[in-house]
């Protein structure tokens, strides 16, 4: 008797969910062990250099730092399962309370960058494929290659120089501050430069993959067959070429959006934006292990979720893949 194996799209989603859970478990182990191996004493970082041995020992007992590593890990994991990310060693408040406003600010920035960069990248890549080896294709390919070679902080600094300081001084704010208790959309001008930076970081990779995928699809047999049947070129492109070209692009979109979850730390530091970047910096300086662990596992969860969504989207838009499930 063959083993039970769920089939179809829902079976595929179930298998990917189980794989994602296994990945998160492995990541949680690696993150916990890595943070435990960091140099420095969290208790001394909190109390300072003048702390007495007795006060250090008392704080270690209070924070459960004197317990075995396995016990600490189990306490942390069970807390995660109940939505408890732990307590900040430096701020002495729940990590969820500490990070919630910063996560909202960072999520707004990433969402804006995604909404702008994904359609723009698909449009540039598809049009470049249609105009293959013509002026637009050659110009856009060279420009995208140059932008892809620039590090994130270089792009951010160039935008600050052009739009905030030297070329157009005061046109846009160089520092994107979000006052405590406020939200980024209350001061949308402060979001312009960080958002443009993230868009410039993402667009080259997605657009180039879209171009390559679109060229491959346009040269396929089923597109040629659709043209031979006398279908209008617009119908061939919209109904046959574009959906099949989007499959590989979804994977790249997921990877780039997940990459932004890490790259945004650099961008937020450059623009002094009140997101997770500042929280990571302060947590590392203060040896605030629960905050570092929480941010690391959250970024890993973003990677798993985005890759799952990309796989599902690829299956839905590619009939050939659906028939194999």
C-alpha cells in the first residue's frame, strides 16, 4: 500500500508549510546558539562596569542567565509559540511592546517599496523583451546593471546629495524622523528618499529576470502556435506570454522582498528612520539577546512566508506546473 501523500495545490501548500516549520525550527536553534556565543556579559552591559559581583549574580538569576542553555532555549521557544518574544534585558519591557512601533514603521517602508517596485520591474522587463536589442532594451539593460552594482548605502547617500543637500538643497529631508507616538504616513515626505532607495535596490534584479523569462516565453512553441492561430498580438502577450513569464519572476520577487527585511537596516541607519534598524543597533550594543533573537527569527519567518507565497503564485499562474501536482 502506498503511503498517503496529499496531491493537488493544497497538498503542495501543506508540504511547503511543513518544510517551512522545519526550517524555522532549525533557524531558531542556530539563532539561539549564535547569540549565546556572542562575546560580552548581558548583565554587565545592563549594570555597567561598576557593578558588584553580588548585583551581577542577582541580575543573572533574575534574567535566568544562570540556567542551562537547553532550559533557556526551551523557555524561549515555548514563549514564541504563545506569541511571547521575551523581555528586553536593557529596557526591561516585553520585546513585543518594544518592537511593535518599529516593526510597523519598517513594514510601511517595505510595503511602499514593494507596491512601487514590482509593477515597475515587470513593466520594464517585459517591454525590454518586446524591444529586444533595440535602443530601449540596450539602454535599460546597461542602466539596470549599473544600479545593481551599487551598494545600498551608496544609493542612499547619492540620493541625499542630489535631493537634500548639494544639487537641490532642502528639496527633500535628508533625515526621515518619525516622532515617538507618530506614524510614518503622518509625514509622508520623510518616506520619499528611503522608499526610492529601496525601489532602486530591488528593480534591477526583478526587471532583468523578467526580461530573460519573457524572451524565453516569446520564443516558445505555444506562443508561436497562438500567433499562427491568428490571435491578436495583445491577446498572445496578455493571455499566453505574460502569465508564463511571471512564474520565475515570483521567486525573485520573494527573495528580493525578503532581502529588504535585512537591507532595510542599513537604509534606516542612513536616514535615521525609526525602524528595526535602530533596534538592532541598540540591541547589539547592549547585548540585548532577546531582542536580537526576536528580530532574527522574525526575518527568517518573513523569508519562509514570502517563499511559500511565491511558490503558490508560481503554481497558480503556470498551468504546466499545476498538472504535475
